[in-house]
């Protein structure tokens, strides 16, 4: 600092007062500037070759890349004259690179260790007998995400203050470390999920950790390049944590719903409105607990519920428990299904489901049951297969068991039409993919 200040002040005096006292051919400013620079560079080299603490390496690199070339040599009084001299860098390139590597290695290790300690503290917090704090009605456990993001940002900023190249290199290194850190976070979360089921605040802690993923997700989306492999890895790990948490939160609801859905076929669909009301009432009790999720995750879990409710309904239709011979009977069942579908859609939509792709599934199936003209049935089946291309012949065959007035040749004709219309189509909306037909 003393050398830099002295050099700047002295060269300013040379420019303002001394230079004009000499003939131009003396190049007096160049002489002074080179002598000062050579001395400064020799001292910088001497320091660089000695044992330096991390903070000293950072300061020396700041002089080499930033303070010396920018603050001093770009000074408004000296800039024009120094441009003519071409002084070069304070350190040889090889020595500068060596210092940069030491700095980057040290900074990377420091940040990695601080993140590990922060994760350990977070794990300890989960084990305490305390309910997570709420922010805007959402359970939060944001200290980890905030600390990690701030640590990475601060490290990047410090490195960038040395030079853009050093900043970019540290960013690359830290981005490479983040997927590993998040996998450790995921492992710790899985461990807590499996071993702490009797914890007093088990579900609130799960919810707070799902919410925690939003900060990581948002930061990654905004700051990492789309083609960066680390980005895909990070988002994949966050998705695993979120879905793992969702599975536990939904487990109890789905267990409670299973015996209620069985009532559809046990009652031959005669009490379907009452059964649907019971399904909605049971689901509603659970959904209120999920309001403590942040909005994107709340919508995601409601969509999972919506998908499951529709899928379980379809499973009951494929059970071959009902076989109706007359058009009147089929018309009655179609009306029941349409009413159930409308109630289900209204309930899910009012609770924030954005899964509009599900809304036509049950009404379209009801229409296939209602129709009696073979050509019309084929058209409806083709339309259905276009909307839900993962439906297969085994699903349709089980469903058409309801229409007992179809002849074997008519049934074969409809099934063949489905096969033709879906052979080249990949599954889109995943509604039938996981439905097994016995």
C-alpha cells in the first residue's frame, strides 16, 4: 500500500511539474515510471515467492490483477502517459498462475468445509424437539439454503474482484461441488425420514425441507447455464428430495382412500355419489395440512392427489366387477361417472390443482359407456387414445367388460382400432402407465 501510494503520488508530480523541465527526447516520465515499476515488481515477486497466508495471497493477487492495472494505471492524470510506457504485469505469468491456484484451492476448501459444518448444524436442528418457524404461513428451514447460497455468492464475488477469469474458475469449481453437497443433504434427509417417524414435528420438518428446496432451485435456475451438466444434476437431486417428501406426506391419505374406493364396485356403483363425497371429505382433511408448503410445492402435491384420485377411480372401472347388458343400465352408470367426475374436478380445481389434462378422462370414459353406435364408440376411443396415449388394449378390454351387449367381433374391432391409433405414439400424460390389469 505504501509503495503504491508513493508511486502514484510521485508519478503525478512528474507529470504535472517535472516532465516539462526536460526536453521531450529525454522521455523523463518513462524513466521514472520504469524505475518505480521495476522496484515494485521485484518486491511483489519477492513476496510471492515467500510463504504467504491466504489473506496475503488474496491481497497480492488483487494488486496484480486489479488495483495496480486499474486504480493506478488508469488514474485520470497518469493514464495517458502510462499507456506509452507499456510496463507489463507486477508478476511473471507463471508465478501469478501459481498464486491463483493456491488461492482457488484454499477458497474452495474453505467454502466446502463451511457448507459441511452448516449441514451438520441443520441436521442437529431437525433432531431438536421444536416446530420449524413459519414465514407467510409456510414452514421454513431456510438457514441452510441461505448460508449455502451466500457462501457461494460471496466466494464468487471475492474471486471476481481479483479478476473475471479467477471469478469464473471459482464459479466452475463451486458449481461442481454443489451437486455433491446436495446429495449429502438428500442422504441426511432420507435418514431423518426413515428414522424419525415418531418425532413430534416429523411432518412439519419434512415440509420445511421441501420448502427449502425452492431457494436452491430458484438460485440454480437463475444462475447456471442451461447446458451445464451440474444444473441437471442439482435439479434432479432437488426433485428427488421433494418427491420423497411428498410420498411420505401422501402415504396416510392414500391408505385411507383405498377401502373407500373399493366401495364403488362392492355397491355396483349404485352409491357412487355418496362414496365420492366420502373421498372428497377425507382428502379435504389432509389438504389443509399441505397449505404450509410453498405455493409451487402445494400445487405440485395437489396435482399428485388429483392424479391419484382419477387413477384410483379408473382402476375400479377396470376391475371387471360390473357388466351391464342394457343401454339403460349403461346410461345410468355413465351419468353417475359424469357426476362423480364433475364433483372431483370442482374439488381439485378449488383446492389449486392445475392438472387440467386430467379433467376429460372420466367424462370421456362415461361417454364410451353411454354410446351404443359402434362407429361412434370407435371415434370416442380414438379421441381418448390421442389425449391419453399410454392407454393399452388390456386397459380398454377390461373397461369394455362393462358393456356386456358388445359382441366378440365388435369388441375385437374396437380393440384393433385402438392398437392402430396408438402404435406410433409415445406415452404423454402418464395416466395408465402404472395401472396393472389383472
